[in-house]
C-alpha cells in the first residue's frame, strides 16, 4: 500500500468517525432512543476506539445533563423492585415525565450477560412512549452497579429524560455505590419477611433517604403495618440527615398501584429540602469527585493486573506461598514494596 493510499484510507475512517459522532449527538439531542441505546453501548465497551468516541460524546453533551431527578432503588430479592418500578414509571409518565430505567441485572457466570432481562419484567412500561429501559449486566462490579452506570445516567439526561431510576441487583454491602450517584436512595421492604430489623443491615437502612413497605395489600396489609411500625422504631434512632430529614416510611402496593404517589412525595420533599438548603449543586459535585476517584482506582487495578511485571510478581509470590516459604502477611508486604517500586520509580 502506498503512503497516499494509506492517508486516503485514514481520512475515510476519520470522516466515518465524525459522521457517527455527529449522528449520535444529533440523535440524542432529539431524544432518539436508537441513538441513546447505541451511545450507552459505546460507554459500556472496553474497546479503546469506542471509549474515545463515548467520552468525546459525553463531553459535548454535558451542557444538556444534570436536569433530572436521580433515584436509586434497592431491596432484598423478591421484594418486587421491577413491579414497583413499572408501577412508579407509568404513574410518573401519566404526570408528564420522561422516565429512564437503568436496571442492573445479575450477570451470567458463563456469558457475562444479563440473566433476568428487565424489559421482560416491565412489559407495560417498556411499551410506553416516554419510557426507556436499559438492562445491563452487573459483571464483576461491586454494589450491583456497572462501571458505566454513571455515564448512562448522563446520556439519558442529555436525551431529555427528567427522571432516572437505577435498580440494583439487591441489598449488599456495596450499595453505597448507588447512593453515591443518585439524589434519593429508596429502600423497598417486605411485610412479614423478617427483614425489618434482621435481614436488612443497619448500614443499608442508614443510607436510605426513604423506605417503602411494598406488597401492602390483601392479607399482607396487617403485616405491612407492623413492619412499618418496626422500621419507624429502628430509624428513629438515626440522627436526622442534614439536621432536618428523618427517614419517612410509607406503605405501597405495586400490583394495586396504591401508595405510589406517597412514595414519590417522599422523593419530591427531599429534593425540595436539598434546594432549600442550597445543597443540590454541592452534592452533585461531591458525587462527581467520588466517581473520579473510583474510576481512577478501577483503572489502576486494570493496569496492574494487565502488567507483565505484576503477573510475574504474583506467580512468584504465590509459588512461595504454596511451597510454605512465606505467609500471606509476608506476601502482602512484598506486594506493597513492589507497588511502591512501580509507582515511585523515576
């Protein structure tokens, strides 16, 4: 291939890249679902060329972001998160909102793909005109949130969705990751499941901005009222958030559609409190800083484990451990010295 031919091919590739970029930007700006889906796929990709395009796209779309209400939802398996989200989403759409659902599914250990597929569990909502549902495999990320959930939030906002709902896999120690990217963190609880004071860790309850006891209908209603009373007694011990916000608890039934408006009123009241206290912008900026730190940690972790020197070091130290030549404590000390040498080397 001649140099001229090589330059010609390079110009063609660059032109195609620009066309793809412009097409995605215009499509997302106009709220096109196909363009939004394509952009999120790029954000989730590990290919360098995809990441480059995705980051450039998000940077240009940034002025269109930040105008939504971001709500995280968590709860034990079986609490009815997807049914609740569908009921809440349809109610919000009926009030004139555009709702995006980022549903993080458990990942298949064989394929790495989503196991549950939330679109099949939110059939009515997936058909709604002003709704967008994006199921993503959790992969190896802690907290049931994919690495690029935050990027997906920004893209959805740029596409005009004013309410973003982030559903997590379930209750776990790292659900703080969700709370660190939303405005309101909602904990769904079950009546009579024993999780009011035991199955749900204190830390999760302390992180919640509000709690909703779902499936409060029929024979479950008396149990739901008892659960609410127990939760009120437990959360009463927590200091008020910002000195003013005590965690509210309400009853709802996603199947019957009852209590949905009360749940959203909790969200609206908390958002109003943040605005009254002048904390809306500072909270978002702090979340951005935390996100950068976490992304840096993930990047460093990836770099280290892809480093030939790191692989050689680990093979050597693991061999020593298997041979009984060093303890795990000694191995960690060697690892610390190795990392310092790698990062502080001039």
